[in-house]
C-alpha cells in the first residue's frame, strides 16, 4: 500500500523515476509532492485527516522548445481497474501559472485507440490537455484517489502530434495505484458530521468494490455504529439502499443486508444518515462506525470515528474592591460546565452609569467598550456619567474544565447621591457561541447575570465575589 504521508525534503531535488527524453518530451515522478493543504510529502502517499482519506500520486510532463517537438495532447497513466471515476480527482499545475487546478478532461479506458490495451488489472487514466499548453513547459499532475491502494509499476505514455511515446526505463518506474491482491472486496467509508442550527447529523457513505477477478453473486454488508446511548439520542436513521436497522444492545446499532451481485470492477454505494436529536450532558463523545462487506469467507472492512462535542456554559458576575476605597472591579466569569470540551466564545455586556454618578474607567481587560447611544469608543481616565456602556469581549477560549475571566475596572470620582443610594449596574446580556459548525451548545446557565455597586457616600459592592 502507499506509505503514510510524511514530510519530504525537496532539496536536493530528486526524482523517483525520470526516463530519457523522447522527441523532446520526458515524464518524471518526483520524490516529493505538495498536498492541497500545502505540506510537502513523499510521492505517492496515503493521508487520513478528519474527513480526508485519500492517496496522492504526482507526475510531471516536460517538453522542450526544439523545432521538431510537438505539444502533448493527452497522457495515459495506468491505474487499478476497480477504482470508480467518482473516486478520482485530477489536478493540473502548469509551470509558472499559479496553483493546482482541478481538470475534468479525463476518462477511464481499458482499451484506447491510441494507447492500445492496458495491462491486466489496470485501465488507463487518460487526461486530455485540450490545448491548455503547448511546448517549452513543465506540467504537474496530482492524482487524488479516495482510499489507499498498493503501489504497482507501469509505463506512462503520452500522445504528441501523431506519435505515441511510452516511457518505461526501469523496473521500478513509474509507481501507480494497483489493485489490491487481497481482499477481493474493497471497502471505503467516508464519514462526516454536519452541525446546523445547533443540531448534529452523522453522514456515512460506503463504497464496496469488487477488486478481484471473479464475479460475486451476493455480497452482504454489515455496518455497526457504537455510541454512548445514555447521553445521546438518535432520531430516525435513513439508509439508501434500504437495509435492516437493528438495535442489538444499548448503544449498538447494526445496519445489514444484501447488496446483490457485484461483478468484477463494479462497485455498490450505501449512504446512511443519522440525526442526533438530543444530548443529555456536556462531553466529547466518540461515535464509532465499522463497515464489513463479505462473500463466502472473503471480507473487507473500513472504519471511522467521529467526535461529537457538546458544550454547556455558565456565567457569573460579581464585584471586587479595587486599589482604593472608591475603585471597583466588575468581574465577568464564564465557566465550562462538567466535561465540556474547550470552546470559543464572545461576551456581550452592558454597564449602566446613572446621571448622579461620575466614573473613570481604568481598564477594559482587552475588551471593547462603546457608548450604547452612538457607538463611539469609551475613553479611559475620562469623566463619564449618565451613559450606558456596551462591552464586547471577542475570541475567548475556554479550556476543558476551565473558565474565562474578564475584569472591568473603574473609579467613582463623584456623586450627588446623598439621601438615597444610586446603583451602577453591570449585566452579562449574551454569550456568542463561536463554534456553531463544529460543536453543539447545550445551553448557558445563569444568563443574564448582574452585579451592581451601590453609592451613597460610600461605594459598596452589592454582589461581592
């Protein structure tokens, strides 16, 4: 199988395979390749990160500027005959023309009028250039294939003008995706978690391929989902094509049935959608899924794990004494409740300063303060009275089991309250949940939360921390 994607040193530059020039053209397979996420890794390689589960294979076609050189009109790369076209993505990078761009001008052909018949177990991935370039150019082709495949060795051919040029210079040139020898069945599972409107849906797509040299009369599929049934409640599960759905134990659901005939080189697809309608307590939940395809003792399997993050928050507001008798600090506290995983939030807070009181703010703790009536910034160390202040704290990370604390500091520098107390009121109005597409929010306790300072001669915290 293709090796795991690992960091590859591009310098000194090396080729895995580089056959001699023919008619001003040659094909190379670089030792290193660049993945879509920017990493430079070994070529070929296999990558599993989140929803990405693919192998990558990169080749380079180079033409010179000689008078007799003809531009390349198509390239034929042998690949395993069982790989469906839907599982293949071809990307092209023309030298000096920016980044890789996906091209759809390719087809899979067992036999081609120009290239003849592919080797046993292979068919041609034929890429048409469609005059995107001519000569005096180097063009990279990055082939992305869903799933991992053994590394085989096959020649690569190009068509330039009327000539078919085949490059086959060494026993280990070029490395291409071959079909698995065993098992004869091949399963690829694609797993996604979709969160919309604070509701999670699990989506599974399974491809069962016959990669052997015989036809199968009746292939069975068994898909098992395991989860924490004491805290997670599933809704109605939908399966296409229709299969049996059984709850075999608390937290164990099996989806099974027959896929019917799968002839050599053919594939069958199963899609499963699982809505989550309730989560009882905050935590990071692991949901396991394993698919097994079988026929008379021949089996193939693939599995995945999805993480469901359920977050619950609680807010609190209190007041503490500052450095002097007339200085006070309103403390904003947001707690991650229970086993809630780390999350990111914003805080919306408002502070009401009566007309009878004059304050000077000394610190907003990296939060943004604006006047509620006109949206202008609130200055520090400036007399303010009779105003409402909006305080916004953005991009706050709350670790698992931890809290976020923000402190708003101010001095009371004057008051006309003599006979009856006047209050400065500070309220957490709302929590902005920033991870809506990645986590679900079970709620925010104690919202809104208020603390106040009473002023009548003295300045006293009414809600001390």
